[in-house]
């Protein structure tokens, strides 16, 4: 599992990006990857843990959990 911070997330569009820190690239996150009950959204600056998978356009977060 990787750790990161939500850079931004647009709840209306259902996606955003997570900063990994260091020299790692930002990771795309889609609302469907968020592991929570009810309306799935993230807040800017929120700490999360996630797995990094490969999406069509680069790294993509999977199994995202707020910490």
C-alpha cells in the first residue's frame, strides 16, 4: 500500500489526483476506487492509502482508503 495526500478531487466529475510525495508522479483517482460507504468523495489535503495500478493514461489509484 502506498500513502499520499489528495491534491484535488472534483465530486461532480468523480475524479481527482493524489500526491505521492518525493519524486513520484501524481496518481489519478476515480470515485469508483474509493473504499467507503455512501457517497464516495475525497477532500483536498486528506491523507489516504492506496494501491497503484496502471490506467490508460498512466498510474491510477486503486482500493483508496482514507486514513
